């Protein structure tokens, strides 16, 4: 998909622009295999819903993805959702992209979007509260089929799709909710798992984040094997 390849490139470009400097001179045996980047800030968390900060979202956008994106003109474009429509003044319907898989091999379904909304709204205690503010107008959310999400709102919210350009979609675990502590620790069964162009490898005390290319990425093959 040309649209998503462009978004992927823009995300990486935006990250590079935000850096103090980057090291593009890999050592012997690593030519064209690893992109090393140095930043002036530390990644606060691996939880995509915990801190609504540009520093975090710019890095985590390579692991996780959103339902919709804003292009250079700030118009909404398809992401994990291929279409969306207002069914009525208080109901929205999103259709998901087919054949998208999370890094653990599980398929993206509407239930994952339901989980994402429920996690932010009902479970997660974010210090910023920024992500919850995007969802305050939602009354209920359901998944009538694997690729359809239906959202009922408390009132007329004509710009609801815009809110989802800021929210990363997570996969629903076998039970319960993933905690911020579990994600940060990268514990078995609770590693950061998204649908993005790069998969999580490791995170060392907030200092070093290592990512690997997702060769099965639906939006096209990422340029760098490792970042």
C-alpha cells in the first residue's frame, strides 16, 4: 500500500528530525544492517497508553499503529481502519483492514480495538490522562463481526475519527489487562506487541531500545533490518 509506506517513512523521518544527533556509521559487519540513533531524551515507558508525550509516541509508533492517520494536510487517511462512517448522530462504524497480524502472529480483529478502548477508559491509570480524554464521549463499543467496530457516543461527536489518530491499538491478551509494569519489564506473555513495521527486541533501563524489522508487515518491507 503506497499510503501506508508513506506513513511509515514519515514516522521514521519525524523521529530522526526530533533527535539531537544520529550515528549512521555502523561498525564492521553491520553495514546497511542496523540504524543506530541517539536521542536527547529517555523513553519513559513501553506502554503506548501511559504517557501522551511526543517523545514516547514518536518511538512507539514503529511498534504500534492507529486506526487512522493524519497526512501532511491534516486530512484523515486509512490506517488499521480502511473506512469509517457516522451511522447516526450517536453511532460510528469502523471497518478494519483485512490480513493484518500482530507481531505474535495473531490476527487483528475488532475485539482488539474494543480492548484498546476499554483499557484506556476503564483500567489504565495514566499520570497525564491524555489518552482517556479522547474517549470521554464514548458510551459503549462493540465488535459485531471480526472486522467491524461499532461505537455509541453520549452525544453528537462529528470529529470522533480524529481522536483515533492519536491512539495505538493493542491486542487483547488471553485474560485481564496488560499492566504498564508488565509491558515495561517485557515479561513472557506480556511483551509490547503491535502491528507496526518493527518488532520489539529489548529495552535496557530506559537507555537502549532495540527493534527488529517486521518482515510480515502489511504496509511494505521496512528499510532497516534493525533499529
